[in-house]
């Protein structure tokens, strides 16, 4: 039997102890140490051998290890300087596979750094996770975005908002933005006890794959519509959308009852509204 060519690495707990990497609450850090669980997360996007990948907030490098073991060419962005020596050691163990950027992911041009076609895989810091997701979902679609897939860890409540269907309390602007030109699903639920330190809430890994952008729809129109509609989600559309020029006329043309509330309007109906308004703008 052939031996495993992958490097033998010290347990993550030893790395954390050696470099004094207690999780920082200010940076929204919660570390995952279960290597089998981490390998399962890295497997969600599919085969990563020789594929470009991008990770935000690798911390001590738990998920980073799993992505590298899967064979990806990884760019990782870390703003916590304490973690950089541990990550550099990991880079030495996987020659040519890992490039580390010291900086804030909110300020980094992920496409320029990771390259078109990259799989974004991350246990996102809780305090910037949603903002990063919205940025990636708002990228130009021509007819697809620069990234191939998103495999992201969120608090369970955020994960439910991303995949929500019409009619429930979780359904809102984030669901529409996530689903109008992507497929979003909860790929794995992760118990709070899997993290160090354990967060107060459950978490989940969301997997998002892009699909061709609907023709004739401007993102800014969709954002204006959903901002107004869900900004007053308990009110009827005739009230919540009256501040958006042309929205009430578009409702009538498409045949959407203006007495409905935003939470009952499907992603497809919001897209149809945005398309009609985009054509008129």
C-alpha cells in the first residue's frame, strides 16, 4: 500500500498553544479543531485538486489544512498578525500551494488575488461575514461571477436567511439577493461545541453556486425594490413601494396584488418587477 504523501502536521491544539492563539472576540474568531469535520467542509465544493481557492480568516489554519490537503492552490487573508507565523509554517509544509495575505478581507480585491474561477471557502468571522457575502453576490455576472462557488460558515440564523423561502420570518433581502442568480443550500449544520471557544449559537455551512444572471435585470433596481419592500415588511406593497418610482405601476402590469406583503413575494416575482423597471429606467 502506498504511503500518504501529505505532510504530517501537529494537532491544532498544539499549534494554538505554541503560538498563543487564543480566539479574539473583537475579531469574531471561533476556531474549528476537528480535522475530520474540516475535511468534510473542504469537500463540499467538490474536487479541489489544482483549483484556485480563497479563504478569509484562517486563524491557526484548521480549514486551511483541509483545503490544502484537498490539493487546492490557496490564497488566505488574515488580519490577526498573531496567526501569521503558524500559517507561514503551514505554507512550508505545502510548498507552492499557499499564499498568505496579511490584511483586512474587506479591503482586499479577492478576484485580483485569487484569480477567476476561485472557490471561496471560509469559516467567516461573525462580524463581517454577511458584508463579505453581499459583496461577492453583488459582483458583475457576465454571465457568471468571477468565483466558482461559495462554501461559507455562518451563524445558523444568517444561514437560514440566505436559503429562506417566501412566507417565513427568515425570508428577506438576503434571500432574494442570494437566490435570484444563485442556488443556495445549507450543506452542513455545525454544533456550537465543535468550536473553540464555543459560540452562543449554532452554525451552518452554506454552499452557493452561481447560475447565469437573468437577462435585462439591473442589480440596483432589485436592491431598491427589496430595500423598500422589506424595510416595511408588515405593510402592504402599495404602501411599502410607493416611494419607489414606477413600482406600483409595475405591480399592476405584472399582476402582483398590491395588498400582498413583501414576505409573500417570490424571488421570481421580485426579479420580474426589477426587469420591468430596469427596462423603463
